C-alpha cells in the first residue's frame, strides 16, 4: 500500500521497524542529480562552510556521493580544533552529539579527536553531558537544552556505542502523558524525526521484547503525528521535511517519498535551501541516506569531483522600494509593555531587520537580545524578559497570528504585513 501525503490518514497505521542492515531506495535519480550537485556546489562555496564550525554541514557533505575533499578535510580540522579547545566548557550536549556524528561520518574515532597534540574523548564528554540533561529533567521536568538535543544525544551515543542505559533512553523518548516533549508551541516535526532515528537505532541494540514493543509503539505514534502535521508533499514545513523523510524511511512505513523529494528539488533553485544549515537537512535524504548511515561510510572511496563556485559581484542597481509593516511585541507578564509600531524597511528585508529598526525608534519597548546560531539569529529576550528552557518559555515569531516556519534572519517580510514577537510557553 502506497500512502499519498496529500491525503489525510486515518485508522490503523501499519509499521514494521527495520532490522539488520540499513539501505534505502528513496533518492534522486541520475537525471535529477545535477540539481543536487548544484546545491552541493553552493554549500561548499559558502562562507559558512569554508570558515564556519557547523558539524551538521559536514555530516551532510560526508553523506553525499560527490565530494570536495579539501573543503571537507578543512572543515573537519576546524571542528576538531574547536572541540579540543572548547567542547568541555562551552558545548551543549546536542552540539557534542552532532560533532560525534561528524567525526563518525569522516571515519574518525570520536573517542580520540586530536588537534595540536591534544586529544578529547567526545563520547565520554557526551555521556557526562547526557547525565546532566537527565538530572535537570528530573529536577525541573525539562532538559537543560531541549528534547530535540536530548534525542540527538541518544542517537549519537547509540551510533558511537557509548555507555548509557538503552532501556532508560527508550523510556525517555517515549511520548509522555501530555505529549509536551514533542511540542514547541506547535508539534515539532524536527524533534519527532530525530527521536524516531534515535529509537530505531536503539531498536537494533539487544533489548528486551517489552522495550522493543514500547519503541515500536512510540515510533508508530510519532510517525502518525508527522503525517497528521503534513500537507501536500511538505512534512511539517519546508525545513523539517528533510529530517522527516529520514524518520519515515527508517520507520518501516510504506509511503510515497518521491513526491516529497520532487518538492525539495523544485525548491532548490528558488533559493529555499541557500542557507547551508537548511541544505544540510535535506542532502542525506536526497542521497537516500539517514543519520543512521554515518557509521557505514567508506571514506577511502570518496570521489573528489565538486568544485567551489566563484561569483562575480553584480553591478550596483537602484535601491529597492520601501515597504511598511506593523510590528508588535507582546507578553502576558505584568512588567512587560506591549507595543505596536509601523516600520518602514527596503523591500527584501528580513524580520530581523524590522526588529532592529523598531529598536532604534523606541528602545524602551522594542529592545531585544539574540544569539547567533546555525539558522541565523535566535531571539533570547525582549525588554530583558528572557526565554527560559526550565520554564518552557520562548519568543515565538508570527505573521498574522500564524507561526513562522523560519528564523527572524531568514524570513523576508511583505508590504502591510502584521508581524509579532510573542512570549510563549510550550
């Protein structure tokens, strides 16, 4: 039975978790490969890839079938150097997990990551940070970071054969009574997808029949939720579709992945995945691979057939026309001053640009702070009211009361749009 994602699913969902070797048949065809190579060329040519420290990019590049060895080796070297220097003090558990997977995908033992005569055991470090997450979870009913990162932790420990309780991890990722683990305002397809990948990895370990049954039940529920939060060929939103394809593929469900792959390919030339972090989420799926494949790559067989693209700066043009949007900050907190302001910005501006202009016009109401992330700026506070993971609060970005599917730096605003940054709880 082939399931069309354009049709709502109801009733019983048949699910058989795969065992043994992991090999999947949903990937770009040879006729479609030029579109994937176009995307890979953009990724390896980007500043983020050539000078940045994003392990997700290296994981994606390593899972591609076309490579630029120099770019990948330089990125691996920078990641290793930064991990040796800073991982113990400043890395979150999820960042350690991604670095482990990047090392595994590069055929490097993550227990012996070396740089400048120094070595770090990333697996042991993640074991420690994972325990810190569990302690915070027991104390505050929330992990130190997020359930997305906690799922990454379990996945990386499973892939690297770390020292942890697989039964405890399976129970940890099981949907809780009120299902809050998988909600951040709306259902988080990204978190569910990584959780499925982690649980399928656990399933391949030696577990009791009861634990294996519970994993199958948990994966079945998460798969159904992903499908329920999908429309047409989009699984969640454009940026969660890549991870969701990985999750549905390893879950064992029969579904029409080709339609989602075609949708992704159509979006590549529209610039939807120009941000290297966004591209990194879809490249494994386009190659018919998942995060579970990072331990089985043959690095010695890599082709060295991707070239860095150099672009010529465009000649100066006339400035874009100006547009006007309405921008609001709001919070149901006594000390917070809600406010709305009209903001004029050049056409093509981002929400982050709008926020900066509003802050310049009225610092008292619209001042904010942010942190740089792989997805761009992440809003941490407005009027000193901080997002707090232990209190399960965050700053939600909306347009016309609809949550945005991308960050403040990547969302391009339109004339007369009503934008809001709202203090929310998940």
